[in-house]
C-alpha cells in the first residue's frame, strides 16, 4: 500500500528549550543575535515517524514560504541555529535531522542515501507542502540529488547546494579532468573513512585547507556559538553515523546534476575548499545556476554557512527572492 502523509505518525511540536530540557547560553555575545537559546523563542522541535518506523526530528522557526535544509554527514539542526534565526524572519525554515544524526532515532537499517531521500520525501508529505525551497549542505546535497533522481522536481521551487563533491570516490578509468570535475578525492571508500577517523589537529593553522583543520578553527564567533550549542545538546553515535558513509562515498551523481536539475539553483563554495572545482563544473552544467565563491576573508571553506551566516543568509535571500 502506498504511503501518504496521512499514514505517517503525527508530529509533536514543542519549544526547543522544552525538548532539550534546559536553556543554553552562547559563549560569544553577538549584536543582533540571541545571547541564550530562550531568546530564540519561536524555535521548535518536532518529530514524525517514517513508514519504516524511524522517529525523525526536525527543527522549525518562522513563517512564509517553506525552506528545508538537509544537513551533511554528522550534521544536525543545532548547528543551524544562527542561519535559522536570520532566515526565519521571512521564511518557514525547517532543518531535518537525518536518521542516526542529531535528535533523530539511531537505527541499523536504511543507511543509504536513497533511504535518506525517502525520509526527506516523507517529511515534505508530512508537512503538506506542495512546493518548497531545498538546501543541502555537504552530504545533504547528495540526499537532494537522490530525491530528484527518485521523485523529480515537482515539489521543488528553488535549490541550493553547499560545497558537496559530485562523486567522492573516482572511477579507475577517469581522467584527471573527470576526477577534478566530479570532486573525487579517493580511489576507495575506506580511504574516506580513514581520513575522517583521523584525530583533528589541536591547534590548526589559519591557512590549513584540510577539512578537519577548517572544522577545528573557531575563528568565527557564530561558528563557535553554534558548535558549542550542538556539542552540548547532541550526542552523536559515530558507529551509527558511519553506516551511511560507505554508500555515500560510492555514489556518482554526475548524471543527475547534468540532466535532472531543472529548477533555479544556487551553488556555494569557497577558496579554502577543495571542492571548488567540482562546484564550478556543476555550475557549468545546471541551467539557471548561479555560483557563489566565498573568499578566504569571508570564511570560504566547507563550513561557510555556519562561519559566515550573515553573508550566507543575505545571499540566499537574494536568490530565493529573485525570479
């Protein structure tokens, strides 16, 4: 029997501070932003249950046209607190915690990008949304590419992709140009797993371009705040999160990016990101796409939307408001 929104378990919406059980004081006071979680009073956390019995959480704030964010691998709604605060002024902003991440249930099944795309489809159905803007960061972009591959673009108004390579593992017969265009960074998935399992540098240099170094740098007060919040309220299970990584690393989305994206698209990357060449290729093949390359002084790395949320929100607002 086909699953519809009506067959999904109903959501239970509560203020975020009630779900989390305590207030949170952000370590850096930033003018115009909440100094504690309770000051972002409209932030709520909801839950719904998928058709394979997994309880998923999503964070929501604001009113207006729906804007749905899909986090990357190990990501969660807590990391979006600054982005949500800014964009909720004009949008109904929703951040889905993927299964095994954030506040969503930890399970040993459905650990494939295609199932995460189905989870996104069930969220859209559950919300009763006819059309929404979708924004995927890192692995979240791959989830949206899978969503488009499986369900098309009928339910999508505009798209945003933030710094995700088109294929992480390169094929043996690819040329150097094909690897660059795809963003391939490894020849086998176990290399990706090994790289992510390396201990991060304790004192990274400001000019270090490696992913773990860029993550460890707390040279942005917004990023320091959102990461402190996420680390306080989220308890990730590395074993559960690792289950999806093998499937994620093996996918090649070039055909979807080249042939199936027919909605206005914004692509974000930065000068500190190794993914920039693949983002330029995606920009060259997607009709109506625009490319934003943040400079080094603009926190242009893989975490640009969290490190520079003011610029990102402003750029995204301009894109979403245009024709």
